[in-house]
C-alpha cells in the first residue's frame, strides 16, 4: 500500500545531493535520528545475515578529528551526525547460527524447523570464508545499507553526503573499534545543507532514463 505519492518521492530524490558544506549550527532532532537508526536496522541483506555494525558519531571532539583522516573534507566535522558503516570481520557459520536463533524468535518457530535454511546460508558463508571473499561480500552488503540510509534521510528532509574518501583504518582507531572484529568501510555525513553551498542549486547531471533503463516484457 503506497503511503507516498510518486511525485513526492521523486521530488525528494531530486532534492537530495551529496552535500559539500553543512550548516554546523543545525542539528538533527532526536526523533529523526531514531528513525534513521531504525532504517539502518531494517536494511535488507543477503540471507538476512546483517554482517555489519553502524557507528553514529555526534561527539564534536571526535568529529573535529575526522577531516584529517577524510582527505581534508570538512563534512564529518560540520555535519550533525557522522555515520560510519562497518563490516563484521571473521564472519563465520557461528554468525549464521546466531541469526537463525534471531529468526526463530521473530517468527515464533523452533530452531530445528529452520535447519534447511541454516545449512543453505551456512554453506554460502563457509564457501566465502574458504575462498577468501567473505569480506568482499560483507562490504557489498554495507552499500545496500548506505543506500537505504540516504533514501530515508531524503524522505525525512535530512541532508547527506556519502563518503568513500576516508582512511578506514584510522577511523577504526579513532572510534576505538577492535579491527579484528569490525572494520569501517565507508561513512555518511548527515545534517542540513549550508545556505552557502553552491552545489545545492546545481542541476543533476544524469543520463536519460531511455539510455539507462530497458524494460524486457
């Protein structure tokens, strides 16, 4: 059931852009941050396994140190909240078992009734571990989360700037993250655009729908 008109959806997606200059005096209200946190939790993932953790930083002392490990970009310092998206390292079948327990509780079924699903997902993860691509898979999952976060922010009228240009290891150290367990892979600055940001009014440069979308009927 649609709760948003198509015109409203497209209007907000056209409104959003990767903010270059935030208004450091404007802070995101707590109810909106709560909703954006929940949007991250609700992000879909392969098999539902959620191989990630999200760090949301509003501590200004920490944010002040972020530009130097973000190729001198000012957005982490000036934004309201800086979101760091991390993968869970050493993702194994034990993590699959943990999710199966979560799934059984959510659906009010027994763990044994999900044995087929556990074996299927567990086999996928075991293969990823043995062949060395499990962290690559986890990183791709995190990109789904940042997409959901940015779309949710736009619908709530919150500005965002996705940031791959960060020194990930330095962020682990700054946040006190045990990099053997979690590893930051990208960030997303959230807040409100500055009235001085000239990029806010620049038209988007996108190829035509006809050149990018092909319907196969």
